[in-house]
C-alpha cells in the first residue's frame, strides 16, 4: 500500500515536496538530498508525518 508523505528540509524546516512510498518495501523513514528553494541549495530532506 502506498501512502503520501511530505519531505521536510532539515535545515530551514519548510515542507517542500510531496511524494509517496510503499510501506511494505520501505518501512523506515526516507532521507533524500533535494533542492530547497528557500535556501537556494541542496539540503537533506527528511520524511515527516
């Protein structure tokens, strides 16, 4: 089953991206390097609930 999750910037705290993941294959939280438009650089984005 796929669920919708928000990706939150670890440095500024803004929720920049909405994505989905399969909970059976990836039960852990997602950590992805993505572009943050507020800081204008690539930062670590974490899954938030």
